[in-house]
C-alpha cells in the first residue's frame, strides 16, 4: 500500500510539473470570469500571471539545491491554493496569486533537474505505474473542475489543487531521498552587491509588469499606459544586461533559449488575444490544445529531420498572417517549440561551460527573457498606437469596448508583431545552423 501511495505521489508530481504552468492559470482565470463584476477577484490572476512570467529570473539569486527548491515550489502551491479560497480578501488573493505564480514557474525546471540527475545516476525511473497515476489524477482533476465550474463552487478546484501540490511535495521528497547526489547538499554562499541591486530592479520590474497586466482589465489614461510601458522596458533592458555573461559563455545556445520564450509567448499569449478579437470567439482552449498537440508531436514528427524545425517555424509565422491558415501556422510554431525544447535540453545539460544543476534553470531564465521581451514589445506597440491615435487600449483585448481599434489597425499590429518574432527566429536560425 505504501508503495502504491508513493507511486501515486510521484505521478502527481510529474503531472503538476508538466501542467503546472497551465492548471493554476486556468483555475484563477475561471475564478475571475465568474466574478468579473468584483475586481478583487482579478488580483490572484494578475499576480499569478506576473510572477509566473518573472519567477525564473528570481532563481539568479537562489543558491539552494534543486531538491530543496522542488519541495519549496510544491509547498508554495499548497499555501497559494489555500489562500485563493479567501480571495474575496485582497491580501489573501494577492498572496495566493504570488505563491501560485512562483510554484508554476519553478516546479517544472527543478523537477526536470532532479529527474535528469536520477536518470543519470540510474536511481529513479518513471514506469507504467507512474503513467497510470498521471492519467488517474488527470481524470480526477478534469471531473472536479467541470463540477466546480457548473456549480460555480470553484473552492472545490483549489482544495483539490492544494491536495495535489501536497502529494507532489511528498512525491518529490521520495525521489530526492533516493538520489545520493542530493544527500547532505547545502547551499553555496553567493550574494554580491550587484546581485542585490539587480534584485531591486527586478522587484521594480515586477510591479510595472503587474500594472501592465492591470491595464488589460481596467481603463486608465493612454499617457499612463505609455509611461509605464517605457519604464518597464528600460528596467527590463537593465536587468537583461546581467544575463550577458552567461549569454556569451553558451552562445548561440543562449539565442535559442531566448527564441523559445519569444515563440511560446507569441502562441500562448499574443495569439489568444489576437485571434479572440479577430474571429469573435474565446480561442484560449483551442490554442492551448493546438499547442499541447504540436508540442508533443514535434519531437516524433521531426525525429529524423530536426533541421527542418526552423523552416517550419518561419513558415508557421507566415501562415499565421492569414485567417484561413491562422491556426495551422500556430500548430507549426508549436511543433517547433516541442522539437527545439528537447534539443535545447540536451545541449544545455551536457554543455561544458555549465553546471548541470543549473543548466535547466539557465534555459528558463533565458526563455523568460524572451517571454517578457515579447510581451513588452506587444504592449508597448499597443500603447503607442492608443496614445497617438486616441484609441481605447482595452479594445485590443475586448471587442465590446467602445472607441477601440478597427480591423485595419488590428491587422497592422498583427503584421508588425509577427514580423518581429519572424526576424528574431531568422537571426537565431542563422547562428544555430552554423553551430549545428
């Protein structure tokens, strides 16, 4: 019985690690959608979204081993889920959103690090029983979420999420206790003045990105939008400067990691808003399904033709310019991300200039740089247009907003954003092809 429980917990950990970015996001988004008239319910979603995007940059200042951070990310998930139960209180809502955002950001890279170490030392293997527990957990999760959504008792979802994060924490501890590599490991002291300064800059950037998120849900002046966006870009560029050292050390792999973040954000964030306004229906679930299918099929479809992944990405971006081929283009982008992700993992974990313990963290830090930079380009473009053309910026996210952009402006923004992503992907392709 104990062995079955342990396998179940480890399966739950695998599921949350793989889907930890999406599950709390959908739960908090559903909570907000069911309570749109009460703005306090937007706070958990906004904070989760902000700290999920920037959480990986925080790992620059964390020197704890992956085993400890894996347990901490699950613990944050437990506390954050329970705090959301009291989301009517803005303090609990903010704390819950922050902790769930950090849990979502951290659990996968730290789990990937621990799992890779276990495979390398042949002390942990994911078997069929683990896979069965993943499917069982997924069925329970979907069933509870459907019941909670129909009955509008979303507290059921967050109670289940807290339980699953607790099971994942126990499962992670089971795995790390079996790995001799982590026994007796302690953190290495490393904290410099410039790191403290960077942390202050990061905290400022977090607040600015939060405000940018806020302006998607509430109307504020166009001048305020523009000033906040420009200030966020300035701080972000300053913070990105501290990534240059590692960027030079592993170039051009660093470009590939940043490009991964840019493309993921294009598909999972930008395209959701753009297609919803363009086609007149909520495309969130459709795009998420397209992304998951493409991500999983990519390594299989291109197993013998990995060099095709960049041409497919560039073709996908071109197809995404046209309504009839829009979602096919996103599917090709997802195939690229899935294929490139596996190649990037192998390249980083075995890179001679990197500590294997931090390889995946560096990948997600650089990916986060790409993710946030693409978001800031998108938002700044919108705010510039809204400011100079006297348009309501909320019209780019909600078709029911009066004095929003017309179809010509929307399509112009789409061409510009897609061209920026295309340009960065082409530059990355040039250097990555030389390396390969």
